[in-house]
């Protein structure tokens, strides 16, 4: 089964911006390397990543999964293959974050919430440190002191600065980040 990587970040960016370029190249690299991509399915980083996925020679229908906040299936970007209309508004961020891995590119409070959800969900998290926003602030950090994986002492939000870094971290860790959240334990 192919792994799915969530790409999260700013919902509004310029097409000539570094964030657009990074998201596009990351989406393309992921599909080039056999991954599917999911996101919140709207604009900005989400749209750029899906456009990059479609630019891959290895792209096939079903490689882009949009988990949208509304029930209106038309409220998504044009590159979404599979549309999951949740009606959950921003609460759908937990669903987006529950991919095999999460890649953050910039972002505001919504992106921060997706990274915060991904941490206790035991997901592999990467954050671009070359752009402004929450990804640059959190890259290289642990979100709290819990030991998520005893066999991965370097566990943290891994800092990346280009699509090749994302692929290298996935190659190294994707199979090791294999736990699933089973409920809150007190």
C-alpha cells in the first residue's frame, strides 16, 4: 500500500512565491517517489502541492486527496482527485494530520493546529525552515517532552529546506513511524 503524506501550510500564497515553489516541488517529488498527497484541499500551499503532484510523470488519478472543511464538494482546488467533504470546518485538521507523514510549509494557526494534532497522533512531521510562518518556527523542535518512539531518540519535527530533504527523511523514517493513536491515556 502506498503511503500518504499530508502537506499543510498557508491557504493564500502568490504563485511566484518561495512557498508556492517549495510546495509544488514537494508535491511533485512525493508522487515521483510513489507517495500520495492529502491536504485540506483548498488554495495556497495545498493547491501548489497538488499541482506539483499532477506535474509528475508518475502521477495517476487518486494521488491527490482533499479533506475539505465543508459539505460542498465544489469548494476545493482544481487539482483534487478524491474529495472528502467533512462538514467539520477547522476540526477536520485532525483528519488531515493523520496521514503517514505531515509536511508543513509556512502556515498560520490552522497549520499549527495540524502539526499539534500530528504530534500525539504519532505521525512523522517535517517542517520547512526556509519560509516564514509556523513551519520555520517549529522546524527542528519537539512539540512536548513525551517519548513517542523509544527507538527514535532524535524524534522531533524534522527541519527540511527542499523537496529532496523530505524524500530523504521519508526514506529513513517512514516505516519506523508506525504507531497509531489509540485514545487519550491518563
